[in-house]
């Protein structure tokens, strides 16, 4: 059984110590989650963060699969009695599954091919004579001996053709040849895209006659071309330096000029064009697509993280406004806790145009429910609704502001099973309006109810490897939820699902327990929840918060396993646990020697530092450091935009080629990659993130296409 030095490889790749990798792998294998290890096992892993641990986990899975693949291949070749020390060494050295596949190709049980048929006809010895290139006879003379009508070799030409087929497949199966050709194509190949119909107007017109080097083409163009091909608008191929490749193959195979040279040349060319080239083209395209997808998924993940981590707007009654024309605008008022107080429908937009009636209704709602903020969805009729909201604000005696929120995913949520369970008596419009309001109050708690890829902060998300996309985005949500923590007494089941150690069933059981028994008074009570055992408790407890429980430490991210040490610490510096809630604890300034204090109270230096930080700022919210949304009270129309106008906007989406910024008109403006700042930028994420508040200047406005070009460059 072949054993790879997996931990050593990962340590080298991640530039960390071997013992850190060994510790992390042990914890992962024991069933600990990444958020738990990142937060509560820092001393064990040498403070590996969640990003490093995710990378480690991913590589661990890949390398274990690679090890398994190698062992399967070795067993198969040994079974055939064809294993050699040299071959074993090659397999051992291989670092990718593609390399192992290349090595295994000649030994893989083959379906019926031209070469296998030729071998069945007894032509392999003839192929070997040709390849030896030492016979004094001509190919025809050598082939004469292999004519056998019973075996289906009718003529000399049949025999020569069969030998050529065997040579062609042997050249194709050569791992070194394939690897060299693959590298050549990656360096010198070109992606060529042409239109099936030049006259047809489509979003892919940029690619109707397009050529770009394989080693240069950016990910977003790969994904766009792939989609154009999928929609049968484009024909796409990889152009390869065929002549050079064939020349190099001939040089490697032909040892000297002889009567056999032409036969071998024919076989080499056939092996390349018929067998190698289509396979390499598939591999190169798959490799480019995979790389492009990985890049897009990373960007999507980063965008999603920024969106989820937008600060909540606390302490305001919010009016959610889901705009529409024919069916009317759905309104929902939610209080400071997210509870729905009132819903209705108004018809200020076409075709009804009941503007005055609608204004009066909204002003009454604002007064009755003490609304100070309106959350307006950015969908159909958003522009028209915004104009009416501004008029309402002008007439309103109390201060009211509004925010336009991205309603991506709201329709998905409002029609979902989850929304139906949450609001059984609401129609989809009422649910959508409620979601508009709540995603402003607490973006994280609301957005976890929506399938991550439906949230609308990526590009080409529907074209990607869905399993990989869902896994990555799920990890992002998990990391965000656990870094914030949840209120055990208010968190919904969808939110609890993302907590370390909690699955769908346990989340549901927690909510059911809460409904039957009332609020949780302590973290320990979690152990009474059906199917929630000691392991799940260990994983989740530190991320659950209880605001007014019997144990003040339950309001912090201090893990129950460290409560004894925490209480010793408080006692040492003259505090009690109740001082935590009142914000009285100030220990950090008094600790001179962390190592000795840690030893005294029975913990370690790293845990001690985290403990002090948490007790001085209990339940601190990492979202507080993020930029707050822009609250507005006036409207900007598309027609108001002028070249050179300077505006403030919110970054809505970051893609490979730039950033889309909401400047208060219906369409988001694009800041192209080249306009993000005065210096060269490789990727927009170096400069901006979703949710950032940025200063922009209008470069151009295309009224016809409703496109706005912006710049962030300083003059």
C-alpha cells in the first residue's frame, strides 16, 4: 500500500509547520468543524485561521483521493503483471490525478478500438518490427507474413494499416508525450471563437470573431464564451501549433531514416490528430473552465461574505416595500425585533396610478407604527416607487429615510417551503416585503434563508460546478454566522443550521424545544434538546448567546469548557460574572505576564487573551466595523446624470472586470477595472468590496442601453 506524505506536502504548500498540519488533520478527522477549530483550538493548531484551515481541508481531501487513485492504479497494473520499479517510481512521483491517469492510460482496460482490433488480428509483432526500424526488408515485405484472411487481414495494406493503428495508439498513450503537448498548448495554444450566425444580435457579439492566447485569457471571458457555446451562438475550439507538435513527436519516435520512416510518420500524425488532439483540447478547455470557475467562486464567496457582514440597522421600525406595477406594491411593517406588525397593498403605479390614495395610506402607516426607515426593493417599478417615497418623506412631519436594497433572491425565498412555514397566511408579495424590511435590519439572519447562489453577487453562477459552488458558499455563510454568533432565543432554524455542529434536524429540534419550554436560560440546557449530544454541544456552545440567562458568561463567546478558568480570572482581578453584562470588566491593562496568569488559572496564553477580549466587549459584533448603508431622503433620476458629476454610491457586486455601484438610480453604474484607481489593479477585489461606500464620477451615460460608466480615479 502506497502512503503519501500528505501532511508534509500540505505544510510545504501552506507555508506552515508540520506539527500544525498534523494537529489540524487530527481535529478534522475527529469530527471537529472548521469554525470550532479556528476559534477554540488555536493553541493546538498554532493559531491557524479559518481561511488556512479551509485550504488545508480542501487539499487534504484532494491528496487523499490522489493517494487512493494511485493505489487503485498500482493494484491494477500489478494484477496485469506489468509493474516495473521505474513505473512504480513514476506513479509515486505524480502530484495530480491527471498525471496518474496519463501513466495508467496504456494499462487501462480498453474498450474496442482500432488498435485493439489490430492486436486481435495478430498485428502487434508487425508494429514492433516497424518501431524497431532495423529490418532490412521493406514494410510491404514484412507485412506479407501477416496476411491472414481467417483473421480478417485480407491484404498487405490491411496489415500495414493495422500496425499503424497500434503505433498511433501507443504514441497517444505515452504519458510524457501527452504532458509535453499539454504544456505546449497551455503556452502557445489559442482559444478561437466564431459566430454561427454573424447577423444575429446577441450578448456575445464581442466573441463573434475572437482569438486569445490560452495562457492569457481571463476567467470571465472563458465563462462568457462557454455560455455562448452552450446557447448555440458560438463555435469554439482550441487552436494548437499542430506542425510543431507533430515534428517534435516524429523526432522522439523516429530513431533513423529508413524504409519505415513514412509509415511511422503517418501513424504519429494519425495518433496526434485522431487521439491526442481532441483529448488535449477537452482537457485544456476543462482546465480553463475549472480555473475560471474557481476564480469566479472565490469572488462570489468574497462578495457574499461582505454582503452577509453588512451591519444591521438596529432600533428602527422598518417599512418593507416590494414594488410592482399591475399587482400593486406590497408593504410590510416590522418592529425592532423583526416581528411583522402590519401588511397591505397599495397601487400608486401604472395602470391604477392611485398616487394620492397610496401616499395617504403610507403616511398613516408611518404615523401609526412609528416607522423611521423604508426599505425599497430594487426590482420592477422601483424607480416609480422611489419618486413616490421621496414625496411622502417631504410631506411627513417626522424624520423618515429610505434605502434601496438588492432584492435578489427575495422571490426565491417568498415562494419557498421555508417562507410558507414562516408565514403560512401571507401571499408571496407579503413575504417578499417582509424580507425587504428584515434584510435591512439584520442582513445575515435574513439572507441565510436564501440559497446562496440566488443572492445575486456573482457572475455566471448558474453555469458553474454547482456542487463546488454550493460547498464554497455554504462555507462562507458558515464562517460568517459563526464569527457573529447567534442569539439562541431568537435565531431561526435556517440560521442555526450554519452554527458549528448543528445540522438541519438539530436546528429544528432547538426551535421546537424553545417553543415548547420557553426561552433557554443557559447553554447547558442545550443538552436537553433531542439528539443534541456532548460532541454537538462542544462544537456549538461557544457560538450560541443567551442575553438574560442565569450564567453571564453564556452571553460571551467564552466556551463553557473555559468557564472555570474565566471565573478564576475574574476573581483574581476583583470582578464577578455579573460585571460582564454591565461592561465593567477591564482586565487587559492589569495583566503583565500572560504566561504566568494563564498557568495560574489553568488555561493557555492564547485562550487567555481571547477570554479577556471577550469579557471586556461581550458579544462584540464584527459587523460593527463594516461600512453602514447610505440612508437617503431624496431621489436622483437617470436623466439627472451628467458627465463629470461626482456622487457617493454603494458597491453592489464585484466581478472580474470591475465593480457595479448603486448611485441611487435604477441601474447600477459600472466602474471598469481600468477605472478603479490611478494605479494598475490586477483584480477589483484589491480595491473594493461589496457594501463599500465609494466616491465616483460619471464618465458617460448611455440612455438607450441604460448603461452608466463610472470612474473612481482621482483627477
